[in-house]
C-alpha cells in the first residue's frame, strides 16, 4: 500500500494559505523569492518535496508519491483550500494536485512549467561541467563577484539558466541553488527521469482546471520552453499568460521585484483565489 511521507516544511506569515512547490533540483529554501513577499499578507507553506532538502529518503519512489505527501501535508495543517504556486517540477505537481482535488486548490501560479514540458537545451560538454563547477565554487565563496560572472559564469551552464548575469541572480545561486543541488537525492532524480521518459503530457486534462491561473515564463528558457508554457496557458480555461524577455528558467532570480509585483497584482485582481470557502 502506498504511504505518504512527512515532509519538512518552512512556514511563514499569517493569513490565507499559499502552498509553494519547488523544482528539481530544489528545496523549500529556494522558494524564498516567493515566500518572503507573500508571507507579508499570507501564510506560506514551502515543503521540501520527498527526496529533496531535509525530506530525506534512500528509498525509490515515483512522482505520484509527491502527491500523497502533499495531500497529507494539507491534512496535517488542516488546510481545506489553498492557493498553489509551483516552479518547474513544482508547477507540474500543482496541476496534478488541482486535477485530483479541485475543491482544495483556489488558484494556481505556474512558474517556468508546462503540462507538456519540452526542452531545447543543447548538448552538455565536459567543458560546460568543468566551468560550471568552477563558477559555482567561486560564487559560493564570493557571492555575486563580477569577475567570476564575466570570466566563468557566462561561459558555464549558468548561461542556459539565466540570461541576466547580475550580482543579485548569482547571490541566489550561491545562497539557494548550491544547497538545493547538494540536497537532491538520487531517488528524486531517478523518479523525475522515469517520468520524463514516459513523455508526461496532461494538456487534454487541463480543461478540468477551472480556477484562476497565472502562467509566467522566461522567453529564453531552454529547460521548459516558453512555447510549451504558453501552450499550457492556452489550454487552461481561466488563465493569464506573461512572458519575460531576456530571461531564462531561473527568471524569478533574474528579475525578482518585477515577478513579485506581477504575482501580487494578479492576486489583487482575483480575490477569489484567497477567499475561504464560505467567502467564495
């Protein structure tokens, strides 16, 4: 029998619950770009998904097990209804949660994700890996050091994750991305790879998700293309779509203030996403 796993979760603020789901590799910490502003007005729940961060496991599992864990998390915290924000893999889980429990998902904010995710990432060379390792280590020691960004970072695999190589973006990489990478387990990576080999595609199911949705993408995203994100938005009955030029998969770390403002403005326009069941 399938069993849920208790997840480590970072909880901030007070008010209507917002469930924030990270990507791969990722952790609850890597969602701070969202939880910090949202927790000023809402109660944010950012879990380490199974096999990530401090939700440790050495046991093999499948992607569907994440949903069991999230359902148990909502039950444990007595959350009947919540707004769900998901980044990359987290966005896929948000859609799956909305399909399974439409009564519990008041709205979705989908970041760099797609119901039928497609990539146009070029082949990775040993030079790419070597330069990325050097850039990451130097950046960890001296976060946002511009000589490292100019000489190494822009030539490493970071060039496919971000397009605006700013000090701020590299501080996020140092403070959150390295930790997330080191704390991502082999079972988590294996579960994701199995799902990708099965060519995950939920486009035809999206018509069942009628809650308000905001879909955001980076124009230069090579990991989950903006085209596939737009396709998702077009198949959601009640969605808004926005693409940010000169950004890539980690665009919330490239232009955090703009993304944060756009999310808060969208919530203001759709107050039903933060209304209790008695108010909606």
